[in-house]
C-alpha cells in the first residue's frame, strides 16, 4: 500500500529552522519523485519542490535559498530543510508522490510565530 507520512512540523520563531521528513512506503524513491507542497491560510496548495534521484527543483522564489530538499534512498525518506523561517511560511506541509497534488500525504503543521 502506498503511503506517505510527514513529520517534523511545529512552532518556531521567525528566523528559526525546521527539518520536515517524509517517509515513503509501498514504493521506492528510486522510481518516483517526491514533491513538497504547502497550504498557507486562505490559499491553495503551492508546490515547494520536486526531488528525484536525478534532479531537485525548487519552485517559488519566496523560498529559494532558504528551503532545501534532500533524499535518502537507503531509508526511503525525503527531507525539507527550512531555514530563516518567516511568518508567511506558516501552513500545512505535505509530501506527494510523483510531485502530484492528487497524491498528498496527511501533512504536518508549521507555525512561524514569535
């Protein structure tokens, strides 16, 4: 059974860092890319990054240079390192197989607030 489980969210002060994890099961990351999406209050899902064995793409200018995706094939895990967090980064973060919004996990909440 294909499953994705996000973890690592929480409350952090502006300027802080968090590392989100996405545990994939039922399929191998060798064959599938993983996307990170977020949904901020009042907005639709926004793709943050798409990472595969051969490529890493970070999409929005608002997170370039602050958010970094990585992959551990041996653990079937994908990570999103988020640095210099801002209040506007608050939202629910999801990982998705094949970087498709229709394949989201349950999500992990990130709150950036002082």
